[in-house]
């Protein structure tokens, strides 16, 4: 689970923030590999805007994005 404290987070940055990769650049490479799913669909846009309520899956891990404000 990832608590979002703003309107959105870019996909490559989310992958870095949750520890699935070491840097934003590595996050971009992971997205480019075609193995990252957003709401069950392959997402190839490295800087796709991820908002509260969405689910991201990569490397066998699913991240539910929730609104930090509640």
C-alpha cells in the first residue's frame, strides 16, 4: 500500500518510492520492459500519472495507491 500525499505520482517514481527499483531511471527501464501493470493492464508510459484508487503490479508485488488524507 502506498499513501499518496498529492494529486498524483509518476509511475517510475512510484516504483522507486516503494523500493521496487533503486532510481527513477531504473523505474523507467522496468516500465519499458512491459512487465508493469496499472489496474490490470500493461502500462508503457514511464511517467503515467498514478492517482489514489489505482493498483500497480510489478515483479510479483501489487501496490494499492490510497489517499493519505483519508
